[in-house]
């Protein structure tokens, strides 16, 4: 296991390249199953969730050729299994996309109950509702979800809740189903079938917060400024200057941070995955901020870590009230999930002195080379291996 050791208090200055979007990549990789041939996928981020998706494809029988660090050729002509192994299913949430893709191509798919960040209950009833509407049967036994259909037909689905995962899974299953499918009340963050993965909005937003929280000046390359608008608007309201270019953004902060009210909502609203990062930032704003989580039931578990650093935050259900403090103090911190982990890194970069962030495995599921990218911006951050005996003593 690894931890990050961070000496904070330095403004981050310089340029950073943003990788492909994790949440697009982990859906497009299973979608290659539907092609039943060769696909070239570009701009794949080098993160553990992508590596796990590639490994699943390979275990199902796909041939995979690495063309460059971020480009892979995937040939799904001859798959010989429709069952995703338990170990890989449990590593990430997005393993559920293999259900829709395998059902669509072969009429049968099996994955173990997916893993991923613990953000409260993460049901998949809406995914199964769509598969059922297409004539499939499902069973959940011993932690295995199995879907099957002799003859998949298009159907009409009205989702009870707006779900990114259920919308994508229904589309994956519907592509090869006979007839027309109509999906209503869908998630709207889809971007056609461009095989070059779109830039990661949340990775970009995280580096924007890094500039804002350290009073830095960072230019982000390979971003789509339009996709960043909800985040840009809030950071401007918090007192940052943001300049937009064709595929770059420059963000700097020179003055004080201003408090904000924000509520996370389905796309195109403010993204829930930025919520922990914004909360970390607002601990240093002058005045009272209110952050409301509109998607997940339990996405404030990391707040205790910020309180250890001297932040003043009260959480009541889905609402956090943040009284800004003058400074954050260094502390031992835990990455409770992927985005909360990134928020801890940003908070540590702002605190004068040495903090340590544990359980960084969560962070590396979704951030490509985060340590190296932050170092290039002038951060004093190191990855340190935790000896196995120290881990077992801690447990
Ligand atoms: N929901 C249901 N039933 C379902 C599916 C979802 O009730 O069958 C509920 C959930 O409990 C939640 C809401 O609907 O309250 C939204 O869930 P959604 O299905 O949209 O989330 P997801 O597809 O599991 C993706 C991202 C998350 C991101 C959410 C919301 C992936 C792999 N994950 O999750 O990203 O928070 O959409 O935008 O695409 C992250 O990157 O850190 C992350 C957690």
C-alpha cells in the first residue's frame, strides 16, 4: 500500500495536461464488445479502472494491442466467455456496463455485484428495469448478477430516477436488440460515438481547485472549456480568474476566497464528483458557504478529515454548512473514496506543513499520474510505500 506525503503551503504554478475522462472510458471499453470487430480507442487515461476494464475484455477473449500509452486496439471478434470474474467486477463500479454489452451481443452476461466508491446505497434496479423491458430475465444470487434473453427486443423505458449508469447500460443492451428503443428521463452527459475519449471534466476541475486553494496560477491543456462551465462559474464566483482558450483554461487566484452556495445536480448541473473538492476549497473562504449534495445519499464521509485540519463544517443530512477558517493545519488524512481522496490532497497542499494521505488506491483509480502532475506544478508531494507489517498493525 502507498500513501502520499505532502508538504503544503506553496502556490501551484505551471501547465498540466488533462487525460481522457474515466467515466467515459469505462463505458466505451465495454461498448467495443458490441462492435464484434476491431476498435481503436484513443486518449484512454492510464488509471487503474481503465486497466481493470481492459483486463476484463482480455479475460472475455478480446485481443488487445497497445498502440501507444493512451491508444489501444481492441478486437472483440472472438469472445469466448460472458462471465466477468469476481475479482475484477468488484474492483470498480463500472463493471456493470459489461452486463448491458454482453446481453446485447450474446443474450447473456454475468458480473459480481460491482464495487467502487462508497457513496451510500448504489442500487442497480433501473439498469435491470431496462433489461426487463427488452425481454431479458435477471437473477441475483450469491452476489452474482446474471441477465439473459433468448431474443432481445427494443422497448420503452421511463426511468424512475436520472441515472448515468442505467442510461448507458440500457443503450448498450438496446444497440443490437431488434426494433426501436425509447428511453425517457435519461442522463444527458452522452457524447456520441467519438472513439477519442473526451477530456476528463473532473480531473480538470480538480486542478482548477488546486490553483484556487493554493493561490496558484495553472494552465490546463486538452480540456473542453464548454464542459467546464458549471465549475468555472462557481470558481469565478469564489474569486478566481478564469481565462478560456480553444482547448485550454488558465485559472489563478490572487485575492481572498469568497463563500458560495452550491447544489450538485444531474448534468448539466454542478457535478457531484466535484463536491468534495469544492467543500475543501470553501473551508478557506471568508464567510459561510452551503453545499448541498443532490445525487448521493452519503457523500460527506470525508468531512471529519477536514475537521481534523481545523475546518469548521457542520453536516446535516445532504447539506454541509462551512464557516471559512483562516488556515488549514497539516494532519494525517484518509482518502475515503476517489474524489474525497483528491480533495484531501488539495487540502494538504494548502496547509502549511507536512500531511499524509492514506488509502491512495482510491485516488489512483481515477487520476492519471497525479503525484507527477502536481510535482510538475511545484508541489512538494511524494508517494511512499507503507510496509506490509505497518498496514496489518494499523488494521
Ligand atoms: N440510482 C438508483 N437506481 C439505479 C441507479 C442509480 O436509484 O438503478 C440512483 C443512485 O443511488 C444515485 C442516483 O441514482 O442516487 C444517480 O446514480 P447514477 O446511476 O447516475 O450513478 P453511477 O452511474 O453509478 C456515475 C459516475 C459517478 C458519478 C455519478 C453521478 C461512473 C462510473 N460513475 O455513477 O462518478 O458520481 O454518475 O454523476 O460513471 C466518480 O467518478 O467519482 C463517481 C462516483
